[in-house]
C-alpha cells in the first residue's frame, strides 16, 4: 500500500525504497531481482529517491545505494512539500486578487444565476470566501434547507455574523432553535417585521439577492459586486439593523428564561399561536403567563409590558419609549 504518494513519491519508487530499507545497501540489479523489474527502471527510481533525500549513492565504481533513516528523511520530505504547498497557497491569493481586480474593472457588476441549486452554491461560496463579516436579511422560503451549516465553521474562524430575521422565519419548524444555537456561537440576531427581500453580503464587497421569493427550479438570483447598487443594499441593511429588535439574550436577566423568550417573540411580532408553538406551550398556557407578566411588570397590556421590560433592560428593543416607534407597530396592544 502506497503511503508516500502525498509526499510526491510514486508507488513504484516507494516499493524500491522499502526494498532497499530491508537490504540497507543494494544496487539496481539487486532491487530489480527483488521486485521482478528491470535494472534500468529500478536505477531511475533510485535516482529519483536520491533527489528526494531518501537514499544516498555510495562511492566506488559500482553503482550502489544506501537507505537513509526514514525518521529524518521522510520528515525533511514532508517539510519540503509543505513549503511547496505554501507557495501554491500564496500564488492562489495572488491569482484571486488579479481575478477580483479584473471583476472590479469589468462591466459585470451584476451576474444573474438560475436555479435553486445554483443559489445554494453561491450562498455557501459567499460565506466560505468571507474574511471579516457576513450580514443578512433572512425570511422564508428557503432554497435548500432552513439550517446553515457553513455559518458555524465561519464563526469559528473569526467571521462576524449579523442577521435580521423576518418573524415568519421564526415560525418555521426548527428555525428558532437553530438561531439560538448560532447566537450561542457568536451570531448577532435581530427580528424585523415587513422584510420583503432576502439578502446576504460578505465583507461589503459581494452580495447575493434572490430576484423572486418563488423558490422553484426557475428561481433567479443576482450576484452583486462593488457598485452603487451594492452600496445601496448595504445602506438598506443598516437601516433594517438599526430598527430591528435584538434576539441576543442579555447577561443579567431578572425574568425567567422562558418569560424573556416569550416577551422577545412578542416584541418581534409573532402571533400567539406561533409563539406557543415555538416554546412548546398551549396557547392557553402562554396567555396565562402573559397575564402573570402583566401583574409582575405593572402593565395594562402587551405593548406596555414590552416597553417596561425594555426600559428596565430585561429585554432589548428599538426605540420603545416612543409610542409611534417600531415597538408600537409590532406589539399587539389588545
């Protein structure tokens, strides 16, 4: 079984090396007899092994070789190959910069891709190429799956994620649990009613936006590179972020965890049935707990409960001190 192929040693050469390790010293004819090969082919393999530092040629008129201790020889070979691969990696970076420069200088600032699979591949690629930050607007439907396995890996290598979710996303089975897990790993998540588009932007240099929310095989999406359009989408995302309600749990939480989640979902604009389903309660149980919170907070209705909790720092929310602000638009005051 060839074990040195990854280090650049051909299978036949490795068999020659193993044979000379057994003999310690040998000539091409000796090894050829062991392997059932020809002295000429074996001699060429020995020369390649010498070039790779695995054997040395002995002095004298006869053509003989000695094996070099694998502990040092193979380690040196691996280091040399690693250095070569580092050079390839550096070259890839240079080529990528050339590619990016050519893209920026071209007229192809917007590329249209077709099909849900192509959209999914671009979403994965966008995250894999991100170095600093990924910002998103997230709402149903979903091209392939509701979960995003790429994000956890990106978070672990230091990429910052900030996501604004539509309340409709939290109603999909399993999505709220996925968001909580991602928040635990470092995602900053907020909720905003009324999102009309899906959007992902990596490092403020590349955006992906479906052109329709009809996610059939014929769905089309725009890949947007540096341009006035990309600048406008970034500005729109920032506006959404500023007015959205944070889902991140505060450090000091006088409320119980379940009550805090219930209040946060209320502020996010979810209906009673959706909140009860996400928390695993009956609607009757949820409404009973809301009544208890009203008494605890001294609130007359849900809107007041959200405002008081936000003012006390028990939950986070946008501009809840203004009756005309976003909180009054998403809370049910009845």
